[in-house]
């Protein structure tokens, strides 16, 4: 028995050491950590339990028969983050460049199935060179199994992809199917076809980072939700995000004790938002003032910046916040903002996170590019997401709420549980100036002094149809509140709505707009 135990100890040592010290030094020279170092940063110390560490490939030919390292280039298992179970797989770039083969894929399939069975989050630490060419179509089939499981787990358990190296070709689709994508600047890239192929086909010359780096996907394509300068910060933020998410769609997000008083007045809000609807302000300051300790996590911070999607806590309970950002494009809804908010609302609905919508929206962005780009189709995605959501939904109108954008952003008529407004609200089909030009066109045109007449009629329209209490008088909002009472009002409302639905659907079904 002792000899067998000694043999096992030696094999374990080889597994933990990896292929060679030279390979480890090469990984570090690129500014990247090894797969085990990454897992160590992600999980609670000493909590990792590995699955199939002794797995080896069975492929032959093309030199593979003489190279059969343990793990086959991917480390899989489970551990805890702040005491809660999570499952993880991490590509080991030191072994076959982290490329996916049959055994490699089978290990990933197994850990994905385990995560779904256990009802716990799945985190992938991606640093691989795509399909293993030496194994041919078998490797490609492995990706199909991953995609199928990503889709099966969607909306059931949180899925987080952390990009820590290259991710090319079909391998890029798995992260795109997950709930959140993290990237590290300079070292991680995602693209379907690399710079060499792009140059050969189109003649365009571009670098790897210019084509699919973290900043490109965080600000331009919208593929990446979070981008950081180093792996340590990135993995710490993954841990923070997990603290705001439930284990699965049958549980609620974890609550924490709250030292920030529930009835804390937010007096600074009274002067923060200008009464003049044409003057911008920073909506993030409103969010910071309202939420617990001013702490929130913004999703897709650099993409579609005219709308804000964030996770925060109110009274210790996790909430989602969707808010227009008047500092960018006056807070209008456009194609990208609609898509960003729609996906966020659907994710929050799947994982039982109450949604608070802060409105200051002048409408949809007009223009040929928007119409031809499908603003109707994309706006319908946001409308569908809100109408389909069964979690507690509270909307607050800070200032402008015009036209279809007002209806789309969780109005009472589309099913918001509670709708509040500040006394600065303006709810209307459109702004007074544009409305007056349409309604009173003949009077203005035929008047002796068109400018004076137009000014008078605009004032009349505002007085009769756009005063702050017009919607309240007709029951279209539940109450007008003092801005300083916003935090207290929202927390009391969330407490009442906490038991809105106790039987969570196993999975949402439907046919969302494409």
C-alpha cells in the first residue's frame, strides 16, 4: 500500500507543478498568471476541489501520442466564494496552448453539468488557442457540447466568463452566451477571425487588441461587461459580482446587514437635478446618493453610456437599477441602449433581482441611421423584457418622460408595481415646443406676431397638459414624492413587494423580439 500511496503522491506533485518550470516562466513573461494561480485568487483559500486532474487525451498521430500531460490543458472543479459554492474551469495555456480537444471538452461538459445539477454559478477562466487542430472535427464537436450547455443553463444559474488570454473563432461564442464577460487589457482578445485573416480577405491591417481587445469590446461592440488593467483586480471584481447574485433562479440574492439608515434623507437630490429639462446632470450621482453607502456596480459602463445598468443594495437587499444618463445624448433611447437595458432586465428577472427604473428620457433618438438600423426592433426588446418581468418593479420619474420611451421604460401601463415621480416631472407625448408646433400650427402661422403667439401657446400647453400633477390626477403614477424621501420610499416599497411572487418559474418561456 505504501508504494501505491507514494506513487499517487508523485502523480499529484506532477499535476500541481504543471508541464515545466519553463512553461510557467513563459506564461508569467506575458504578464499572465497560471490557471491554478487564477483559481487561487478567485476562490476562498483552500476551498478548491478538483475534478478529473488525472485525465489525459487518447488521440494519436501528429505527435500527440508522445505528449499526454495530466489535466489535458484544463483544470476543473468547485470551491467557494465568500462561503458559497461555485464551479470553475480554467484553461491552462502551458499545455497545448489551452487548446480544446476531446478529453479537454469532456471535462468542461462534466463540470458544467455538475454546476447545473447543484444549482451553483459557473465561472470559466478562458485562456486558450481554440480547437486542437491535431484532433480535427472531434475538437469542434466539443465546442458544440459547451454551447448547448451554456444555453441550457441560461437563466437558471449565473454564468460568468473571464477572458485572460486569446479567444478566437467559435470559442468566442461560449462567452457571448453567458451572463457576464470580464476582460483584461493587453492580454485578452476575442474575435471570430484574427488580424491575419482580416488582412487577407479585406486588406485591412489591425492589431490583435485593435480588433478584439478589452477596450474595443467594452466600449464599441458591447461584448465585454467589465474591463480591467490586471488579473488580480479582475478576479476580485468577479468575487464582488458573485456577492450580488443568487446561486440559481430558485433563490434570492444574498442580503447583508445594512448600517446605512433606511430613512436617511437625500437632501442633496433637491438641488442635484436641474428644473430646466435642457440642462444635463450626472445620473450616477443620484444613484450614489440613494443606494446603501453609495456603493454600486455598473454593468457595461463604457457601452451605450446614455443608459445606466447597475447592481446595488437598498436596505441590505440587492436591487437592479436602470436609469437614463442625461450627460450622454441627453439620455435618449437608441439601438444600443435598448439592447443593453433589455438584456439586463431579462437577467435580473431570471435571478429574482427587483428592478428600479429612474426615468429622465426625452424619447427615442431620431434619424435615418436609427430607423434603418432597426430601432423599432431593438426598442421592442426592451418593451418585451419589462412586460415579461415578474420581479418587483418600481419606476421613478425624475424629470422628462416623453413619448414611447416613457411607456417602454417600465411605465404603470406596462406592469410596473409602483410608479413615483418627483415634483419636477414632465410626462407627455413630446416636449411642449414640438407639441405646440403641431397642435397650433395654423394659429401660429396666421398670427400677426408668430413668435409671441407660439410662446403663449407653449406656456398654455405646459400649464394644462404638462404640469407635474397631471399624471397623478389621472392615476397614472402612484404618488409625487419629495426627492429627499426617495431612499426611504424605495426601501419601504421593496419591503412590501418582497413576497410579490414566491413560486419562481423554473424557466421563462416566450418568444422575445429578435
